[in-house]
C-alpha cells in the first residue's frame, strides 16, 4: 500500500510540475503546444516516477 501511495504521489507531483512549466511559458508557445503533448508528458513523468518508487523499494 505504501508503494501505491508513493507512486500516486509521484504522478501527482509530475502533473503539478508539468502544469507549472506550462504556466511559465509565453502565451504564444502555450497556445501552440497541443494538449495531447502535455498529457503525454504527465503520463511519461508519472510512469518514470512510479518505476523509480517500485525499483527503489525492491
């Protein structure tokens, strides 16, 4: 259960990190980046974070 909570926390942190990066981008760049790219970045960062949590505890 602890690993699951850590993985969920890592995915949440990745989501907030990507949103923060997108928020500081200039408006023109932000409008040009498709939402699917942002969503994909969140998924990739979440998967990497979850893998590190699982790999580190075994």
